[in-house]
C-alpha cells in the first residue's frame, strides 16, 4: 500500500510561448519528502494541478501487462 505524497517545490522552469498560449501561468517540479517521487505541477486559472495523474499499479494492471 502506498502513501499520500507530500510534495515540495524544487525547480521552476521557464515557460515557453506555447505553454503560455495554452493558459499555463507557471510550472513547478516537486519532490515527495518521504519517497523522492517527482511530479510536475502547472498553474492555470489560479490553481495548481499535477500534469500527470499517477496511480499505483494494482493486480489487474500487472495481469494485463
């Protein structure tokens, strides 16, 4: 069973013109304090969202692989 990630920001890359056109205001790379997992977050409409939704693999995922 996994844990709930507690991310801390460690890097703020510069935005490209294409990202700005998509409505992205800022980007942060964050790392979990407990397990070192990394996730990219984007700021749009005043809210931070993970760029990817990571889910722990379960038994069905393993059977389908």
